[in-house]
C-alpha cells in the first residue's frame, strides 16, 4: 500500500486535535459553519459580475467543512501485512 496521502495526514492531524480537545474542536467547527452561512448569504447580495467568484468561495468553504467533519471520525488506513514466505 502506498504511503499516506497528504489528505490522510491532514485528516489524521485534525482527528488528533478533535481527540485532544473535542469541545473546542466542535466549537470551532460550529463557528466555521456560521462562516459558511455568511458566505452563502453573500450570493444574495452579489451583483452579476461577482456571483461566480462567490459561488466558488461557497464550494470551497463547504468542502472544507465536510473535510473537518470527516476528520472527527478518521481512521488511518491499515497497512497490509507483509507477504509470508513459504
């Protein structure tokens, strides 16, 4: 199996933060969710020339939010056992 990906490493780091301070992690996650709502609300106020930029920000913040939520339950990939010799 290949080495851990950068995504795996980052999820492991956030999972470690979650395990070390779950209340603080959840509080920060809640604040980030509120930020995501603010970004989404910006679409309502945006003019036609900036709507696509704001849409990109929304997609980015939602992806980060999903990533952080997945980090809470992150389980490292198991390394396969080395082959045994007959």
